[in-house]
C-alpha cells in the first residue's frame, strides 16, 4: 500500500490535522503539533516521544485485541472498507478549513517583536 500521506492531498490533510491539534488545547499533543506546524519537528518525531507512546500504546493494543476477537467475516469487512475509509478521511482533512495557530500563541517562540519596542 502506498503511503496516503505522501500524496499532495495527503500532505495537505496532515498539515490541517496538525494545525487543528495545535489550536485544540494546551496539552502535550498541542505543544507537539505547534512544533510540527512551525517546522521544528516532523510528524514522524511523535514516535520518539515517550509521553505519546505511553499514552497511546494501551489504547492501540486494546483496539488490536478487540479487532482480533471479532468474527472473521467482520474482520474481512473492516479490512475491505479500510482503503475507502482512509481516502474519505484524508479528503475530509485536506478540504477542512483550518487556521494555523498564530505565532503569539506559541510560548516557545518568545515575545513578538512589536512587544519589544
């Protein structure tokens, strides 16, 4: 399977996703998303953050276990529906109207130049 985020539409979807995450709340994920939007980190860097791995690993493993407990016919149906679902998800994200976070919202950036005058 080709990486759907390697396409133009997929790249736009990923930018919109991280913009939305950056403005959604003030937690660790929002801080990470702000770094991605600013270009200081990449989405792949999330895999190296202990807090992210720990916070999602239990949920991920539980969902995998739940999938494996489904009857084979339901598993097959979900697998068959997967590519269409992913295409729809990416198209929706790519076309979402998401404003990037304003620089003054980014505490790591420091004061805005006009504040220094």
